């Protein structure tokens, strides 16, 4: 797909509006996801990009509905939003299915044998670890 990263970045920014913390997090996860993906020839880069940028969209409805969010709520609410956003840019249907499965599984033991799921988990862990440091490095 042409301009995948630019198109999904726009979806991300429009969705999170002025929640710059979430936008920043997604961008950093994307950076690491792309670096990790270099090691995996079989990775579908469009799926890697979509998962990195949209993996936490479930945070917004969870916080609106419950006043907080956690991994389980992100997994529950994220996939449907990602689907709607990706359909709006004509992202391939079979890739949307994979992105939804990955977003719905990114905070729990892997139920799918997808390299893109492992890439997202690794990149997310790097960024979250960096955020736990006094001076974030990533
Ligand atoms: Fe994340």
C-alpha cells in the first residue's frame, strides 16, 4: 500500500487529537518496530506499521467509559477502532484481520504465531522500559 505510514499517522493524530503523550508513544513504538522488523524478512511491513501506530487506540474509550485503562481493556476496545480507522483508508481486509488480532493480544501471552505480534511486543517493551528511566532514552 502506498503511503501507509503517512496515512496511518494521520489517523493516529486525528484520533488522539491533543493527547500528545499517546501520539509520542505510538511514534516511538513505530521507530523500534521498524528497526526490529529489519531482522524478520517475513514480516508484513504494512501490518507492522499499523500495529505500532494503532496498538493503544483502545485506551481512549476505556478511559472515557471507566476513567482508567489497562492492558485488558486496551485489548478489548482497540481492535474495533483500528478496524474502522483502517477501513477508512482502504487497508486490505485480510491485513485488518491480522492487525485486530495483534492489537487484541498485545498485552497477554501470544495466541497467534505472528512475527508482527512479537515485533510489537518487543518495541512496546523497549519504549515502556525507557519511560520508566529517569531520562528516557528512546
Ligand atoms: Fe504501547
